[in-house]
C-alpha cells in the first residue's frame, strides 16, 4: 500500500474557480508536508510546505494540514490556465521525501 | 547560482548494458536522492544519501547502485539494464528540514 495517496484526476476546474486537492498519508511520524507542481516534461518545483496543523497561505495557494485525520490539502484560488499541471504531495520523515502519484489539474477557460 | 545538473539528459541503451547517470549539485547539500518517475506511479525513491560515504536503499532499489565519494556527486548505476528500467530519472538534493531541489531529469530508454 502506497504511503501517500492522491486522487490521480484529472481534476477539471473552470478558470477563476477554486481547485481543491487532497492527499492522505499513513505514517503518523511524518514531520512535514510539501506540495510540488510539475508541468509536463519538466521537473517538479516547490509550491509550499507545511509543518503544523491548520492553514498556511501563500498568495493564491493555501495548504491545510490535519495530523489527527492524516490528510493534507492544497487550495488554488482564482485558478489560471497556467495552473494546469500535475500536483505532487510529499511527506517527509528524517529528511526523506515520500511522494504521492500526483493529481492532474486542468484549468479550462 | 547554485544548481543541480544531470547527464545525460537522454540515453538509449540495450538490455544488459551497464549505464551510469550522473548527478552534480552545487548547493553543498548533504542529502541527495534518486527517483524514477513512471506514469501512474509518481516519484519512487531508488537510493538516497545523507552524506559522503553514506548510501541507503529506497523502495525500488533492485538493479541500481549508487556511491557517494564527495558532497557534490551521486552517480546512479544500472548494472545490467532491463526494459523495466525505461523511465525518467530525477536526481534531487536538500538540506535537512528544507525543500527538495530537482535536476532536469534524465530520460532512459532500454531496448
């Protein structure tokens, strides 16, 4: 069983709407969580990370962490066509990153 | 600017041949990682290192080896390439507690 689970999508989102991505993890010892964006044929790039329970906002992005329920989510507000990509969730324990399979997001004009 | 570079970016080889993918980082990071990415599987960890002379197996290490003789480099070797090892390979590095920085990837095709 994969330790980090994501819905593969594709998640279709109208331009200007909110995209909601979810990620669940099985390791209660996970210390931090990272969201990466990956465009087709490119390497992943960091969006944001979160360590503590609650919400963390960075521009149009909000990460939410609930350690009791073992899930982390990413909200993308005012979605733009440039947000069309695959979003990878990663849990980190002792410096080692474990990734989910990623959720493909398609923003439609 | 600090960076992480991989070579070659594209490689075609034959079954049974030995292949080495190079990874060089100028971040001076202690932690280095090799992942493979296949459709439907995301990024799967092959091997990782927390410092010079330290190497560890990841979840898909069979058929791969690494060595860490200095801080900057972590070459990945496929001892006897198999068609199942056709994939995109990403090298990455980080400092403890920090984000993971990725190279541009190496696309390997094993015929």
